[in-house]
């Protein structure tokens, strides 16, 4: 047989395999402009010179009008007298933006119409149905007074902060209260939703560092501010019970809060990422809390150094059924593998995290299955803190065993460009079964970026919304276990797992080539169990607690 014959014999044989491989490759496309998202972040002026300006603002994914399409709430900074430079007055009263999902790949900005165009310096917003009326409300966490918006059910919101008692104190540790996030949970299992509000530090705008007068002061040079646990009362108001419950640390510097049952004892615990302090892990022992960050192994990184920790992102990265913890920071991050018995092991170096992360300054991040192959990958928005130095964002792919490789530049040009990213949220905005990314930046370009996932849904998937029988109290922190053809995945229903941001609230389960889920078990946060069998995939389902119904 001559070479030409060999050539034509081989190529037809392998061509379908080559084509199949190309078809399965996931690509992200930057569709920000065509989607109509024109958000630009402002930090109050044109000069990057203090820690408030460097911190960024968050992103919240919410279906505010209950049409099954997930909308986008982008938070913003603003000009503040005495902090911002005088030329920044053109940014005075800069509002937050609410982008309504039109269902055709485009968005319309409606914050003013909806009544959520808040003009404080906003940091984060928790979306939650606090009054169990079937629509999601918004709790806005600010530098300054916090704001709670009740959803009226008609596309508009009403400010009911004073009625609930969730504004927060005017000052903490002598300076303006600076709230950076909220974790909702039913900490005492009374059936009512409570709120843990994370507060950052006592920012003194007049302070100049004697060591580095030309740079913004280091966070360690400021006092902290206590985070606060608000317990919901029978009349719907909230009372601060932080001291009573053991959460009062007046000099802590919280950057993020994550609720999950880390020790699998049936009650919800709380991780608090701290800035240049040891992280906290509050273990729940039948309603009383003990701080066990050092004892559990999550207080510092592998070198024993308390770095600029951001937030704890949770997920089972190696498929062993235990929930692991990724904590981004300004050095090289920390990936804590849950080894059982309430203990974690830092595996950052040996699992391929520290190399790509080193020197980038990681802020908003996510554990998510971008290619629906059944394991969790990592996205990270990056940028230097003390100076406005741009960095590459990262997309790290899981090999299925918890080892990661940087593949971002192969997936999208965005990962080849340096930006100063701060916050990010993961969502399926087009309901096509694969996960998209929205990122907010604080560089002088300051534009947001929407990355549409094209190809992730070539693998099978399932999306779940958990609805507690008395509202979200029993759903938040619920553990879902799915089994299919000898494989198992364990997931936690907790959307607030990124710095300043809240992801798509639906649980997203990538299944690879598997076409059916044999069994699904839900351990609700109130201790009740439910199981379902033979579940068809490639669709979104709603689980109504106690009914045995998937809809």
C-alpha cells in the first residue's frame, strides 16, 4: 500500500474522533456588550489610594421578578466627602445597577424602577426570602448604614430596614461601620432565618502609614470591627445576639462568611475569613459555638501565616464525599482538604494551586463545574491590593482527583488579558445547562465582563432549587447526595460562597456522559431526610420539602 493510500485510510478513521474532541471543548465568549451590561465600577474618584477604594463591590444573582430568569445586581462605590478626592464629585450619588434578564441573551437596567438604586458605598447584597412569601428580598451591606429591601412581588422593592432592626450601628470601634457580607442561616433551628453580618475594619481616612507614606496603609495598621449575629424574633424583627452566642470579636477583620456543616454532625457551622488575622471556624455544638480555626487546620495557610484571606468557597474537590474549603488570599491561597473528624489538611502546593495563584492577589473565586464533567474547577478574579497592578484571571481545571491545571488561556481571550478583578459570580443566565461567569473590576477601565459558557452543556447535568416547607431556613446548608452508576457527588446548598458575591442559587450538578441519576438524598438543615430515585437529567427541578415532589 502506498503512502497516499495509507493517508486516506487513516484520516477518515480518525477524523470523527478529532471532530468529537473539538466539539466537546468548552469555550467562554465575552458577550458583555451584546448582552447590554454597561456597568462601570467607581471608587469615588480617579486615584487609587486607600483601602476602601481597593476593596471593590459585589455581585448578586437574583430572580427578583420570579420569571425563572436570573437577574444581575451590581453594587457600586460612590464619592464620599472627606474620603474621595474633590474631582471625584462627578461620581456623587452613583447608584447600584439591577439588570433584568430579558430571556433572549440581553438585559435591561431597572434599578430605579425597582427601587434598589441605592447610593451608599455598597459592598455586598444577600438575596433571601426572609418572610417566606415566595419572592426574594435584598439585604444590602454598606460602608455606612445597611439597607433591607422587601420584595413587593410586582417588580419593585420597599425599604423596611428600620422595621427589622438590621441597619447596624453607626460606628464600630470608633469609625464608620463597614459591612462586607451576610450569611443567612437558621443557627438555632427554631424555623426562622437568622443573619450573620460580616464587618471589616475601622477605616480612618486621615491615617497615613509612617512606614510607607506614599502607599495606602496595610490592613494590619487599622483596628477591626466585630461581626454580628442577628437572631430573627417571632415578630419578624432581628436582635443582636453576638456576645451571647460567642461571636463577639471586636478587633476581627472579616472578609467573608460561609455556612456549612464541616464536621458532619448534623448542625451548621460558620467559617469566617479574616484579613491578615487567623481565620475563624465556629463549631456548632447543639446551639452553642466554639471557635476552632486553629484546631481544625483552617486558621492559616500551609506556612502558618495569616494572610489577607477573602472568603471560603466550599465543595468536594476530590469526590470523597467530604466538603473541602478553598480560601483565596493575597499571597497564594489555601485549599483545605477535609480529611474527616473535623480536620482539614492544606494541599495548596501539591495539588497545583499555589503556582498559578502566587503573586496574583486572589479575591472573588468559585468552585464550579464549568465543563459538566462531574468535578469542581476553580475560577479566580485577581489583582494586587496596595497598588493598582493588573493581573491575569485564572481558570483551573480539575483532573477528577483534586489536582488542578491552568487552562484559562485555552478557553477565552479574557484570561490572556490582565485586569484588576475583585468580585465574580457564577450563574446560568441563559438556562442552557452550563455555567457562565460575571466579573466586576476596579481598574481604571472598570467595566464588568460577562463570559458565556459555550459547550459545557455537551455533558449531562442537573439543576436543583431547594424550597423549605417554611421558607429557606431548612434549605440553606442542606446536603444533597446524588448517586449514578456507582459514582457519588455531595453538594451543599449555599450560594454565598464568594468574596462579596452571591452565585446562582440553584445547585448545579455536572454528570459527564451519565444520563440518569439513580438516587438523590437530601438532608435538610432542620434534620429531616428525603430521597428520590430514577431522576431524569438535563433540566432544572424544584424540590419542595416534605412533599416527595420534584417539579
